[in-house]
């Protein structure tokens, strides 16, 4: 048997020859990949400064068991000032597509992202809410129309007298010139992220495997619109599981019975947000990468986070005895994450 064939059999854990020819071909195309002649592959247990789009090209093919990250959300944070909406979409779709080569067959890319994006749209009709509770005179257009219908011959000042308001109020209610802000401000538009992620997942040849909901603390400060519209406060995000076809090792012993019951098999995870974002604007809680890592990998496997931020995924990986590779654009955050991993009090056994 050729060496390549026996390596592949060892890799997948059974003899490929037992399968129909067509299936054997599928396996070969996923497991046997021509790697680039890259001389400087990224090395495990390091954090690299640079753009994810460049650095992912220097990762060995089929070497990453799990990639877990939370990208810029396009919500106006300082670290995403270089992106407009089009560039943001190009960044995410490119990063997702670059993952296909580097993930092990059967491995996962898990993306944590808010369920909606909110941004100003200059093209949206500039008609804004009629904020009834803020009107000094609580008379509606319907009230005026009702009095007019009951008294068809009355003049405007007489209608105002019946309603107990000024003639100007009657005029405003009839001609709608009390609609607030519509003339000057662009409207706020909502874009669902799920559809975009699903599209980029399919374009990159991944399969959408699952999605879970992370219920966090309600972000009242970031959701000022809740008091002037029917929109809800921002209080949950999604976790999208993208699967690269290949042998999926399903190991029930990765979690205890209690863990399977409490979160392993559950679609909704209640985990408090990081309360103090003093060293990074948008950290996720360590419990999030910890659960994803424990669910989808074994000790010794490699976990990637190419939007590393403050290093939370690397810290969780070390504590769970996995290897990690981190990529982060901002030099300040590279330093921060290196400091965090140096402070983890666990001896790393896989160097
Ligand atoms: C939502 S934050 C990640 C926070 C991280 N999960 C944590 O817990 O600290 C996104 C990070 O992506 C970084 N970033 C933005 N554009 C990037 C790019 N093109 N390549 C790599 N990192 C980028 C930002 O500097 C920011 O730190």
C-alpha cells in the first residue's frame, strides 16, 4: 500500500478501501492537500501581529482543529474605524473562506457575533417616530379629525377651543409638521448577520452545523433606541458552527453527564458579560471559548483565534491543555494578550 494511503488510513481511523470509489475520492480531496511552499508557518502557542487575511495564509493546511473568534461587529468601535460596511463584509467573507484550507477535515469554525447590525442609512425614508409621550399637548391627529367630523362647519380656532389646545397644535396635527427629526437625520437601519454568515459559509464550502444563543447582560448603554422605538435592548448574540466535511470525532466523554445536561446539549447559554472592559473594548467572557473548546476538541489539539483581542481564547485554550495560535491587528492588544497568557498559572504540557 502506498505511504500516502496508509497515512490517510491512520489519520481517519479506518481503511479507506472499504468505501465505494466515489467516497474514497471525496476523502482524498479533503485530506490530501498540496500545501504552499511557505517557509515561515505560524507556530503554535504564539500570538502574531497582523491582518487575519494575510496571516491565515501562513498556517499549515489541515492543521487547526477549531477556530473560534469574535470579529469586529461594525458597531463603531475604535479598532474598526478603518472599515466601512462594504470593507467589513469583504473582511469577514475573506477570513471565512481562508479557513477552509487550514481547518482539519471534520473540524469547526465557530463565530461569535451579534444577531443584528445597526447603522445609519442615508437612503432610508426620513420619516421618524412621532413621540407621543414627549408632546406637551397629548392631542393626536385622530382627536382633531374626530372633532372636525362631528363639527364640519367649525373654524380652526373653534376646534382648538373644543380640544383645549392652541390653533397651532391643531395645524401641526393636521399637517404632520410635528414629526420629529425626519428632515435632518438619516434613519437607523437593521441588518441581520445570520443571513450574511450563512451565505459566506456556503460560498467557502463549509456546512452550517449548528447555531447557539449566548444570553448576556442587557446592554442598556449601547441600545439608546429602546426608549424611542419598539426595538428591544441588545442582550444576546449568536454562535455559528461551520463544519468542514471530514470524519467528525464524536466523544461523549469530553464532558460530564451534568455538563451535557446543563450546556453541552443546550441551545441557549446564559453567561454574564465581562463587566469591566478596561483594557479592551469588547472582550467576551472566558466561559465562552472554554465551552466551545471543551465541546469540540481534545487536549493537545490546536485552537485558532484570528481576532485575538485581549487573548481570552488563548487563555481558555491553555487552561484546557490545548495549543493555540492567535492573530491580532492592533499591536497594543498583541502586547495585552501576551501579558495575559504569561499570567496563566498552568504548566503547558505540549511544548
Ligand atoms: C471583538 S474584538 C475580539 C475580542 C476578543 N474576543 C477578546 O475577548 O478580547 C475584535 C478584535 O479584532 C481585531 N481586528 C480588527 N481587524 C482585524 C484584522 N483585519 N485582523 C486581525 N484582527 C483584527 C481588533 O483589534 C479587535 O481586538
